[in-house]
C-alpha cells in the first residue's frame, strides 16, 4: 500500500508543475488522476480554451499531432512536449482491488478531495465531482495495460470537464515551494557534511579499513519462532538469525514498515549475523504485507489501525521478553543471546518503532495542534494523514504511553515518520545513540519534515543524519517473499536498490558494533563524513553529518 500512496504523491509533485509551463494546455499539468473523458475545458479570466481527448490519444498511441494539438504545441518547449507521450502511456501496475480499498479509506478520500479541487465537471455537486474522480481511478487501474494517464482519460465518465486553473496554479506553487525548501535543506546538510569531512584528521587511512559490504566470517542459522501474546491477541512469527559463536552476542532487532514483512530485510539480517550479531526480525501482524489487504476489508476503511503505533513497539518488547526465557531453556540458543545489549533498526513505520523504543514519546499535544482540518488542507506532507490517526489513542488512555525499552542501547530509523507524532518535545526524551536516515526523493515521509528537521531536535550527543541522495521511501526495502502478497513497485519508485542495501550494511554494522557491542576503537572510524565520501556512488549519493545547529540559517 505504501507503493500506491507514494506513487500518486510522486506523480502529483512531478506533473502538477506542468501547470506553470502550459497555461493554454493545462491537461499536461494534471497528474495521473484528473482528466475528463471527451473534452477538457479551462477558463482563466475571460479566456476559455479546450482540447479533445481523441487528439491526445492519437499522439500517445501513434505519435500523430493533428491540427488541434499542433495549435497548443507552439506554447510548450519541445522537450516538454515530447515528454507528454511518455506521461500518457507510462503504466503503473497496481491491483484495482487495492486501489479501490485505499480510495475508500480516510487517507485515500483526503487525497482524492485535494485533487478534485482542480476538477470542475458539468455537475457542481461536490459529492458527484468526488465520485467521478474516484471511479475513474479505480477503473483505470483495472485496465489490461495498467494504470496510465490515457486509460484514466477514457474512464472519466463525464462529457465536459472544466479545469480550475486558478486553483491549479495555487497547487503548483505550493508544490514548487515544498520542492525548493527540500532541495535547500538537503543542500545545507550536504554542505555541513563536507565541512565535517574536511575537518577529519588526515592521518586516517580509509583504504586500510575492511570493506563492510562483504559478508563476515561467521556461519549462521535461521530459526522461525511462533510467539503469541494472549493479552493483545498478537501472533508474532519471528525470524531469528544466530551466528555460530561460543560467547553471548548482542542482539539487533529489525522492525519492518507498513505493507512489508520480515523477508524484506533478510539481506540485512544475514549480513549482520555473518559479522557476529544475533538478529531478530518479527512480523508485525497489524501492518505486514499479508495483513494489510485483510485489514482494509475488515476494519472499516483503515489503512492502519491507530493501535499499531502502540502495538509495534510492544511487539518488540514482548519478543525480547520471550527470548530471555527460551535463551536459557532452548538448546538452539544455549545462552548465546545477550539481551541486555540490544539495537533496533526500523524502516518507515518500523523507523517510528525504533525511535519509540529508544525513548521518543507520543506527543498528543503536537498532534492536536497539527491535525486540524484547516492545517491538513494546506499541507503536502502526506505522512501527516497517518500520524494524525494516532490521536485516537488519546481517547483510550489518560496516561502517557511509555514505549521505551531500557535494553535498547542504540537505534537506526530509516525514513521514519516523526514530525507530529513525536514533535520536538517527544524527541527530547531520546538519550541513546541514534542514526536517522532520509531519502531526498521520499514523497511518503518527506525528508525535510520527517528526518532533517527532527534530527535538529535530538539532544543525545551520539547522533547521525544520513541522506540517500536520489533515494526514495522504498530504496532500502529488500525483495520480499513472493508468497507475501506484496504490491510490486515500479523501478523508478525504488531507485538504485542494490546500492541502497549496500549502504544499509555499511552504516548499520559499525553503528551497532560501536554503540551496542562496544567496539568503538575498531568501528568508530567508519562513522564520519570523510569515510562516507569514499563509498558514495554516482547512481545514489550518500552524505552523513553529526550536527545541524540551525537548519534555517544553513538553508539561507
């Protein structure tokens, strides 16, 4: 489901900017969800223009530019006009069932309402306008060729549509401002990283350091355990990777995000275990790939139940408690797990989980402030829709949720959602070493709001901010089990996944060896901006910084 949400958001940012470029052909500006079926009209001031869908079909399918389209061609740069054909025909392979289920959730309906502000069908009834758009999205997803802009044109069952050009310009400006702010913030982080790299002692010879992308020396065994928390009615199928060592080893827990499962991080689990760390990867039953479609069908229009913000950290606590028991009684473990030295790695919702276990507290006051309808209507931070659902937890308890686990000595959060559910006050409770990893092209949990700015709130001295330059929300997610019913992602939505996974290996191993195991002398030399510059690639850049004193002064 992340793939659906992220892809629509990405297309929205990309194609809405056409509005600024093509006043007389606003069709080009509308993203893959808002075009009429026969003819598109737009009015700005007293000028009305229109173009037929058939003219676009001829161009998309055969490259034919008829007289009608030729008239508009003169108003666009040649390169942008050529891109139109690709925009019209590029397919997105998504399940129409999942699209339908998503669009009937509050998050899906919110997104459709935002897009429908641009569309003015013949009927001025808001509900009918909304239903036209939602029906077209679902029908286009069911087309044999996949979800394309051209299929959407054909499925929008309304003869005449007017484009609200004034609102289109406003949306385009809002999105352009978000993009520019993010670019400035990432440039500021990169600049700070370069400053730190220049100050690293020249005596450090990084060429002498071992390549941590390589597998370690230890053989390992994988066990899949069944834990059942009867109090919360949670079955926790958990993969445990144990290296062949004699002495007790530290434990690293990996927490997956929404719509994925333990199989997506097998690449990282096996790597860490080969270097002498035990790795525990539970399947969170309320957010896994297998559970998500069922959840949408059964739980009345919810992508994620608010309780998951509480349950995922509690899943980790429960698994650690059970492992403490069987560590002594089960012959497969033989006291080989040091469960007082634990690190947590999490991605997306799992990143939130890692930070909660490290001490961040749910901030209901911040959520109440940020989750008003007025503010949500102005925000393009789509992760707020998920974070705001956590407000329902406040009604179920009059006390603060204490999700911290003292066994956790360090945490890595990749693409976490943080800004409102924790806020600055919630982040201030983190005392353990933390690494936050963001992606420059993340449209689900935007880096500026969800990673870069929150990093500046951390007060723990051992903190690292890493940026994947060119990465997306999904770049670090490994290949899932084919039987897990995961939604497939288009390549351009993932980016250079192979490189991103190598980065996760190179970053997580020295971080956990330093702050969980205590081997700082051997591994701390890897955790600095200068070393990171030696491993960054052209296809997917990498930067690391340890301090951002004043983000907005850096951006100026």
